């Protein structure tokens, strides 16, 4: 449910008349999900995070000596690649709203002996750096988690130097067989947590071009990246869901429906996984959009 991991927490319940309280609650939910997932994030299942991170960094064309910001850094799939590209004369700062992600990734950086990496807990909608601080910025499979993506993009635009490039990856539309699986997932979620119609803006080139254009970026280009990944068993597929953002939706189903409701949900999903199973495993041909854009030169 990779695409579900990008939308479940985006559309939290509207239970307050104060929009700021609602936004804060949604951020707290996202941080909590990734705190609980941090230990296994990107460590189980097929390596789609690392694959698409490498394609994002390749297309971003990070110059040696650059100072770069990595937004929603997670466990550093993008961060460590950027550190290698920027080299000893450059640096990269990874920010994430999840305290556990920051702690785990900072420890990974220390174990690697990296002197040009800093990992900081920070909200992408309130980036605590001065204007024009960075030569480049990246966000790998994270924009859709921000309750106010337009605000985050405005902040990213602000901290970039004139002429600097921003590169982001988002999940694209999926194949029909997986769409049916997502439909099951949606119907099992509590009503207030179901997929927001606005989530679709991240899945199309037109949506991404509009978002970045409204934030002030120019020379916007969207590239589609496709790759086939294989889960060896249903158990591996489920373990992978618990290791990233999809666990937020699964937890909501368990909270709303109890163990019996969760068991029914798992049984329905298993039927779809059985239909997708081949002798080599469960193949998921994933589609990602890489959007490249530039802050206008002065």
C-alpha cells in the first residue's frame, strides 16, 4: 500500500473549529506513526525507498561543494547519497518531524563517520534557517504528508538561493489491480480518515506543476520513474506496510474496529494479494514522479 502510505494521515478528522489545532493534531499523528516505524523503516521488504532515492539524487544533479537541505529525511535514503555527491567541501542537513527518525539517522551518520551531515528535528512548514541558505533541496516521497504542502513549498523556496534547484518525488497513479486493493483499504478506514481528494494533486504531472508553480518555482519538469519490486510472501508484504506510513491507516482501522475488524480487513487484503501472487512472488510495478524545479535567479 505504498500510495496509501502517502495519503492516510493527510486527511485527519476535522474535530475542531480551530484550524491551527487541527493542523497540529495531524502533525502529531504523522510524527507518532513514523516514530513507531523508525526502527524498521526501509529495512524490510523490497528496496523501493533506496531505488527511488537514487533516481531522485541522480536527476537532482547535486554539485560538489553544495550545501543541501533534505526534507522529510526519514532514515537517510536521500541524505547519505547527497552527502556523497556534495563531498567533503559540501554539506547536507536532513530534517524530519519524527524524533525517532532523527535519532536513528543521526546515529547512522555517526557510525559512517560522516562529517558533512547534520540531522535535525524540524517541521517542514516552519524551516528554521535564514533566507537563501541552501544551494539545493530535495524531498523524497514526503510532500504528501504535510498538512499544508503549499506552506512547506513556500518555506523550501525561501531557504533556497536564487537559481537553486528543488527536486521532489511523489507516488504516481497505480495499476488497476492495486487500485482495487486501495479501495478495500479506504472502505475499512474510519470515514474521517479516508483519502482526501486533494491527495491526487501529487500523483499527476499537472498537479505537481501547479503546486510548485504556485510556490514561485520556474522551469518545472516532471519525469516518471517506473520499477518492478517483488514481495516474496504475503507476510513480507504485511511487514513492509508496518514499516512505513501505511501503518498509520492500519492502526486507525484497529483502533476503530478492534481486533475483529482488523482481522476482517487483513482477510480482505489477503484475498487481493493471493490474486496478485505469482511463482516469483507478489510483483508491484511502482510509478513515481520526480519533479525538478528552480528558484528564479535574481
